[in-house]
C-alpha cells in the first residue's frame, strides 16, 4: 500500500510544479486572451537570476528567490511595455506571433551568457535526507516546491477574487471595450498580467531548477510541457491549472508505476496524459474549468 | 628627353606592379568545416567541443605543424537542427572543404547520403553505430555507443556477485538513445550472462520515483544509461532520496548506476551534486581529474587560447581537440607522402591509419585506428566512477569482447 501512496505523493509533487509553471500562461490568457509562447524562456530566466544572486552575489537563497521574483516581475512588465503594448487592439494571432519572436530574442540573450550552454546546480540549502513516513519519502526540495505552489496559488486566487486590480483584470479579460468605458486602464492591466506571470515563472523556474539542475534546454522545455495542463484545466482558470496539474502528475506516476514494464506496455507515462486530454476535450472543449462563452448574434 | 621620361615612367610603373603583385610563397590553405550545436539542445556538449576544434587548429597554424600551410576551419552553429546542418554542409562544399566535422546523430544519419554522394570524409561527434551502416565516408572518433553500453554490461557481469545480474536500460527517446539497445540484447543472446529486465525511454521527467520503485520491485540491480546528463541527474537525485543508490559497486538491495559518454563528465556532477557519487561512466577520452601527459597538454592548450576552467576541464573539449587532431594528422600524412591534399587523399589516409600507422593523439585512452572495414577510431574504453565529487579511473582501459561476437 505504501507503494500506492508513494505514487500519490510523487504525483502531487510533480502536479504542483506543473501547476506553478502553468499559472503564468493562465494569468496572461485570463487578462489578455494571449498565449505567451515565451513562457518557458521566462521560467528559465527566473531560475538563472535566482542562481546568479545566490552564487555570484552570495545572497542567501531564500532572499535570492524573492528578489528573483521581483526582478522577473519588472522584467516581464518591461517586455510587455516594449513589445506588446502597441499591439493592443490588434488581432490575437499577431500578439502570439510576437511572443514567438520574443522567445527567440530571450533564447539569443541567454545564449550570450554561460547559462545558455553550461550546466549548474543550486548549492544545497535544505537537508539532503528526505522526510520518510510509513515508507513514503519526499525530499525537502519537493516539499518546499509544493508549499510555494500552494501559497502562490492561494495568493493569486485571492488577488483575482478580492482585489480591485484583480477584478479589473478579469473585467478586461471579459470585455476590453466595456472595461475601458468604466475607467479601467487596459494597458496597465496587461502590464500587470505579464508582471505577475513573470513572478510566478521565476518561482517555477527556481523550484524546477532545484530538482533538475540548471540546464537551459530542460528549463525552457517546461513552457511546452505544461501546455496540456493549461488546456486541460481551461485556459483561463487558476483552479483548473492546479487540478489539471495534479491530475497530470498522478496519471504519469500511476502509468509509470502500474502500466510501464507490465502487460508489454512502455512509455505510457508520456502518452497517457495526452490521450486523456484528447478524450476530455471531446466532451469539454473548454477544459475542466475554462469559461464557456456563449456568443449571441 | 621625351624617350628618357617615358623610360623612367615605365621603370616606375614596372616596380609598382612588381611590388603590388602577391608574393607566391607556395603556402596552401586547407578548408575544413564543422557544423554543430553551439546553441540549442545539447549545446552544453557542443560549446566546449567547438572550442576544442578551434583551439587545436589555431595551435596547428601557430606552431606551423604543417609548415607554411594552414588549416582554415569554418565553425557554424546549427542549433541542433538538421535542416541548418544541411545548409551549412552545402555552403562548406561551395567553399571547397576537404574534410568535414559533423555533430548530432540525427544530422549524421540525415546527411549520410550527401556524404556518400560527394565522397566527403566525415567525423561526427555522434558515436552511433548506425552512422556506419551503408556508409563509406563516416568515421566515428571513438567506440560506438553500442560498444560503450556492451562494455558497461560486460563490467557488470564480470564484477557482479551472486546470481545473474538484473539490468535496466535507461535511454533517450531517439536513434541516439535506442542505438545500443539491440546490440546489448544481441550480446545477451550471444551469451553475456545478464538479464535485461526493462528498457525505459525517458521523457522530461521531474520525478522518477515510480520507475525506480518499479525497478526495485523487479529486483533491478544495475541501470545502464544512454542519454544526456540532465535526465540522469534527475534519476540519481530521486534514487538518492529513495535510498536506492549503491555505495559500492553491486551493493545488495541497491542499484548501481552506469552510463555512456554523454551521460557523464563534470556536467553530470554540476547537475546532480552529491547524488552523482559512485556513478560509473565509460568513454574513450582522458579526463582532467586523472592528470597525465594528455590532460597536461589539453589544459595547456586551453590556457594558451584563454579558455575558462569549465571548458578546459570538459571531456567534450578533449573530444573536439581529438577530432581536430585526426583531421590535422591525415593532412600532415598526405603532405608527407607528397600527395595533393584533397578529400580523396585524406580519405585514403584515414583508411591507412592502422597497424604501424595507428595514430596516438594523447587525448584518448587508446590509439585511433581506421581501415576499410573499421570506421571506429579508438576501440579502447576506460571506466570512471565518481569519488568525492570527481571522476576517477576504475581499472585499466579495455576493449569490449562482445562487440566482436555480435558482428
């Protein structure tokens, strides 16, 4: 039975990190209906900033982590201001194309630094021995990753439901023109959406970097890996990202634990989440918690 | 007077023309090309590799190892994309290259026919045995991934205590990763005494708990990896957390992890930290944590051209230096024999690099030998294991036996 619960714990850990990585997508889509395809690059940037502050500037890692989120917050806000603000009101596809260009620009900038083609790992800052209870183990790094994910998700949920700015962001997402007519600053909302997405991406990058080590290819791949999570959860739902992340994590672990290597099956952990996604989208095309928009003509 | 003036002008013009004429020194410039991933996936290997190639050719020119002649090797980034590699290769052909250095398994397989068509001798950074199938012009620098995996499997069989060892293969989901799987299976069928319990093709996994627990429940004692460092680092971290890593080779109830060339080196230690302890790794290259004549030369070369410690100590820097050494050596041999340096004569020199003509580059643990039937350069492998954060030699260089048996 401990095997089953070990898979549950591992599934939740992986799922939480997927959810944390997916939040950035959701935040931007929720306010601007734009899919930011450069999200993986921002995740990697956040991780590298945390590493640089910790190792080069010798700032304690907890502080580096917070500073990295703040720096990435302003970086993402600047990116929106420089590259995307002038596209407000333009077709969404144009904005998405710009995010593809942005992806190349960030790639190029990172390849100018040692982070582009070298491997690094964070200095150990948590106990190396895992927490073991009833035969189920979880490392401190994983546990901290899960805790950070849930704290951030809690904060973002509160922000969108209760704060004036969060409600403005939801309003802009629903109808830009109507929001403007009641005095909501659409450019400011877009800037904030990008900034908060940058903040969450830095957190995700630092957590992933602690688990996988800092390798640019591995880190920026998470921008694409979490895409099924975002679709499954519903593009504009924070709760959806969390639930879908954990579902994906659990499916992967159970498939790997019970199917792979048995019944002549291999690689089900990689394939099964996508099969589930396809089947689910047949019945719920907006994902589990996505907004089902009805357009009246 | 007029005639005198004309004569003076003619003389001055003649001197000016003579001064302006290039002095024919008889020096040749041999053009070579290298296309590889300096950015993009696997650039952690490609970057030091490119530096190794560049530095060695600069050294050849600076030290006048080819006399007045020089090597002009154009190095271009292909971002690990075969389409770009193909374009680079075609442009190199237009430049008139006489030797080509390639990189990835995918692009080597993809351009195999092109190499055949233009009869271009090629050394890739990919050691995939499949590169050599239906190819006359591709030469692997060292033992293939298959030979490496078989070598590791043989080491397991020879050093395992108890019943038949149970082994899992952990491979990259590509031709690069899958290459050795069939050859290891053939070795087992040919009598190599071990059981292959599972072959796992990994994804971008954040957690390998389920896989490792499954291995444990099936009694897997050894995992042989043929992939890159990052997934191995995640696996080692998880195995360490679960208390599954053997502290000594073959420790009962635990798993001993082993891997081929691109799974190991300093990059693995950088990614996995302490979890990399006791990881067994094989390659044909020397490593700087085991000082010797070759590593001294490698470090001196890197220092001469201002490389940082990370590049200087990378086994992929040695990898790049070595392929450049082979290319320079065949040019030198062709010149010594009074041949014109062309792709045809360099190909002949490669095929003649055996027996008394074997090449000892000092960056490898054995000699480079090629012939018509042998396009695998260094056949010898060395086993290394991580001890206190550094790879250290285990035993002496060896040649896997079963590579010959399954041919």
